[in-house]
C-alpha cells in the first residue's frame, strides 16, 4: 500500500459518513480506482468481477475477487487476511454462476443481507447481470451508490498531492519524448513507442507507470476528432498538425497534459484558435480560487473566448487523481453549465480546452491544484503551438 494506515482509516470514515447521509448501511464498491483509494489494492484484475463490501457495522472493508488475485490483495492492501475473500474460478465468465452470488453470501455470512444495500450501478464494471443477480439473491433491488466514494476523493491529502506532483515530473518527460520524436520521416508508431517508454521509465528518479488512457497523438484530419491515436502506417511530414494528449503517472496518480505541434509554419486559422485558447486559459487560471463554482469557471472561459468566435461545446475540465483504465478522470467535477460544485483547496483539476473543428484541432491544457488563494499549475510547459526545428 502507498499510504499510511491512518490515511486509509480516515478515507473509510469519510465514506461511512456519506453512507449515513444517504441512508445506506452497506455498499458494494466495484470501481477499481475506488478500491485502490480505500484499500490500496493494485492489480490488473478488473476484467473479472471484483470489489469491496463496505458496511457501517464492519471495522474494515471486505475485498472479494478471483481466487488467483487473493494473494495480490494480501500484498497490496491495508486489509487483514480475514477481510480478503477470494472466490473459486468457476465463477469466472460462467453463464450458470455469477460472482454476485458469492457477494450475497458474504453479506449473509456477516449478517448484512437485510441491511440497506447499494452498489455503484453506473460505472464500467457493474453490469445489468450484477444488479439482477444481487436482486434475486437478496430479495430486493440494491440502491444506487454511484459516485459516493468518488466524491469523497476530490479533496487531496498532502500525500496524494505529492504523488500528483511526481506524476507531473513524469509527464514532462513524456511530453518531451513525444516532441523530440515528431520529425519528418519518422513513423508515427515509433514516436508513440518512445512516449510509452517515457511513461514507464519516469524521469529524474521518479518512477512512471502505465496511463489509464493510451497516448492520443492524431495528425492532420484526425485532429478534428477527440480521442484518436496515431496512424501506425504513416510517417510524419512537413506541414503536419499533431495533437498530443498525454499523461504522466506515479503510483496510479495521473497528471495529464495536452499540447499542439506543427511541423512547419502554422496556418493563420490555427494561430487564431491558439490565441483564443491561450487567452481563455490565462483568464480561467486567474479566476479559479476557493469558493467559485465549477460552472462559473466554464462561464469565464466562454466570456474570454467569445470575441474570437471559438466555441467549445464540451466541458472545460474535470477532476483528476488515482485512476485505472479506461479513464484518468475521477468522474465527479465537470467544468460546465449546471455543475455547482464549490471549488476548495487541494482539489486537482485538468483544465482541458480542446477545440475540434471540421478542418483542424487545437489543444493546450493545464493540470492544476486549487490553493488557499487561487490555483497552481502542476506543470510549467509552453502553452503555444510547438514547432520543432
């Protein structure tokens, strides 16, 4: 485990406080990021059903998962061996037998089957079959605890902030590796390979890790779309536009960064979009401070960029922290109209003003920490269009 035992205990108490507020006596946690945050569990085992049972009447969570992953839970979590409950392998991908039946038995073994049970129903790891099985086993449908744990994660501890700052060190090396390898005549896949190498190697004595999202490195027409990767069969050429949405990771904590590269002289329209975005980012960063609402940050962005005619219909940013595939966001704060989250010190956000138009794209983002008086970028990296020589 990466944190002191007292920090894990404090996190558990925060979750239990939220459970009491919502009337839940027991929750089943299936989000691997939440499992990691609550117990330290760290394994590539989320392709099968796994999770935690957290109850107001239990001293610590119960980890449940595939039998072969039980020793991993013993090695990586803060839990006692008695709280680790692996299931037999015939529960794995068996149409006649489901792991949620095993979870129901855990509830019965601990006298929790008649408590108010809730599950993280809207995430990547909890399926309709999970809900159906638990409903049949318990005789009543579990309630929805989606986001309960996630929202307790938005204020970072000092130890978490240290990990985020180390992830930023790794991110600098990752971005440098990408830019150093985007050259005419070089295969796009070769540049992507160097990015992966930098992700894992880290930088300046800080270890790296695999990112929750693959390196987003589209060129030219592909920059008009969010979330496309590199072309494995193409070489870079003079006149190429390249978007980079990359990330440094340290102990599962993610520091993402986006930048725009152009091989040659950038066209006038791209420079226009650049000016709008950089002006907007500067005004947003000077506006952010404790007490402002998430939606007010996005409104300040629209106010700043409106004179340029540059429109961003998607959200401006989101909360970041510890994460696993397929997303490095925390799935909580979204900087957009209607999000009335009050910003507070030690929140970590990715200000991500990506622009994707019909003929080109532009990205220049900033990962930040909200401070006592404003905000602090986690990185100091040139924001404008990068033109390698």
